[in-house]
């Protein structure tokens, strides 16, 4: 985990120290390890310092493709160790007009009502029961 923060029980707002009605949320980063270089399972992983992670940051991928935004933090607040990389990914998505930053309308969501289809099928094949 990268950091923890006390938040309010309802809206998630930051709670001042000493407040009785709060909970603690832990924040961390998730990485996907790529196996493109190592074809065999017995190949050793390269030695990496503890401060540097190997693989792809999932949050950076999501933000870079325009599926999310970065919550801005003040300089004195705790934040992710990869905050600057997340801001750069968001800037690339905005300049490339990707995802939610695009001027295009989002695709129409199609919903299939399977309950109605099921009732029609049951009514058509009730003679088999």
C-alpha cells in the first residue's frame, strides 16, 4: 500500500484528526507484469529496486486511454508515488482526444430484455411440458 487516509462514512470527505465517525481507506497501485521477454518459466526476473515497479501501471493505462481522470491533490496531501506519471497520461489523453475527452458522443447502450424473450419461448414451447 502506498498510503492510508481517514475518510467520512458517507461522502468520502477527509475527516479531521480525532473525529470518532471515520474509517481508514488504503490506497495502492496495481501492475500488470508482461511476459513478452521471458518465454520460459525458469527464467529469473531482473533485479529491480524496491522503489521502482516492473510492468504496466493499470491506472496509467486506464487514464491514458481516456477512461478516467486524475483527482488533483495539493502539494502537502498524501498521494500516489506515480502521481506525476498519471498526470502525464491524462495530458496525453486530453491532447489526443481519447475516451471521455473526445468530442464524439458516447456509443448507444443496447439492452436486451431477456425476461420477455424467455416468456415468449415458454409460451411457444409449452406443449412440450
